[in-house]
C-alpha cells in the first residue's frame, strides 16, 4: 500500500492495475482520464458500430470503421498539450461545405486506415504518435452494423435508425457490414480481457455503445470466461428509445441476458439525487429521468452493489464523477488480484 495525502491507496506490487474498459460514447473518456491520473494500466476496447454524425458520413464515403469514439478515447489517454488536443478535436464549421461537421481527428484516422490497410494497425500507429498511455483497441477490425429486434417483433438495422424508431428494444446483435462472415475481435483484444484485473462495462448507451461489443462472439466469450471482476457502471439517466423507465437492475439484466448468464459481478450505482431543475433538456433531449434503484433485482442476479455519490452535475448536464468512479474501480482491481493469487496458491 502507499499513502496519498491522508488516504491509503492500494497498489499491486510490481505492476500497475490492469483495467479493461469496454464501451463507447461520451461517458467513456471521463472514466479513462481519471484512471490515467491514478496510474492504471488501461486498455480501452471501443465500439465500431456507430453510423451517425461525422463517423457515419466517413463510413459511407470511404467504408472506414467509424472513428468518432476512437478519436475521443485516444485524446483522453494521449500525452499531448491542450493545443495539440484542440487541433485533433477541431470540427469544421457548417460554412465549409466540403468538410462541414468533420473532426480533424476523424479525417486523420480515416487516412491512416487507408495507409495501413486496416483500422487496428491505424489506431496502434496513431497511439504511438499521440503518446497514448495505455492501449486503444477497436472492438473489431471491420465496420459492424448494429441490428435490433423490438418488443413488437419488428427489426431494424443501423444505430441511427434504431434510435429513430423510438421503440422498446428486446435484443441487439451485430453483423459484418462488408461480408456475411461472423464478426470477430483480434487476439490482442481477447488477451487483454483474459489478463485483466477488472473488466469495466460503460458508462454509455446500453444498447448502442456497450452491447454491440459484447455481441461480437469471441469478445463476449472472453468476458464470460475471464477471471477478472466484471464491473458495470450504471447510467445515471435513462435514455429515450433505449432504456425508458429502466431501473439499475434492468440495465444489468439486459446485459446478463445478452451474455447468457449472471456475469456482472459488481454494479457501481450513483446514490446522489439529480437536481432536475438544473438539467437543460435542450442540450441533450435523449435523456429522460434519473435511473431508479432496485437493489433486490440486483441481488437476485448475484450482483454486488457499490453505491456512492458518483454525480457530476454541471453546465445543464449530468456526468459521472470520474475520480470517485476510478477510485472504486482500482479498489476492485486490487481485490480481484488478491483473490486470484489466493486461488492460485490454494
């Protein structure tokens, strides 16, 4: 152990805690930044099923894996100056008809994808250039299409179209956008999951950021088989067209159903009330209401609950407090490491 101010911080002797975070969306970089500050050995496995915005446009033009989530994750782990990060994140204004809406980073990722011949090698090359502390792995080396079946029995393909349908989702799956082959993750992705101390799912959109990764067959299998602690960071707000009126137990239940068993070991749940009078619906109309708690429902799924004030409410929006979430993740990583060492010696 080592002392940090007045607190005792657990560390794993001889190496940094191995934390694998799986997901996408805007919530993921918040957690990654906080984990990096705490010197975790981070691997981010990022969804490649996005088909909206700049990512979707580039995907349609040049058939590249959507780069938006990858871009944000790279920036969160990069050792760059604020100015360098600002250039990479800069998005062209609507007055520029050719580049309108595109982020410079997306264009760079698309160019490297073309130069290297695949997105995995492109991201590894860019990681070196950006001095990324950790690993950033696309969940698949090929662009994937997200498919959904709704509760009324109808089906829809494409993340954007699924969201537009505004129907309750029953299940999702992914297909290779370019072939009829079954989507696969590469060996380094699978190895990171198997060697992790903790595997973290989220935060992010349940059906469109987290589950698309787990529905890649060999990646989902790795999450089922890993000896790491599998943690779910429960969303603070429900999302229109995806998780309307969901409890925290409902979120976990959907993940477990897609994995085929009770594989979520621990859920991190926000216990601080959201001040809805400070929530600006015009800034993000996809969020509806705070996620309600159902501790009996979580216990029925053999899921440990860690509740804390994980809320960061600012600028009219709701975020996770990255520092508090990262602290809990690293405590769980230490416990997981000790548990596996004891099992080994037994």
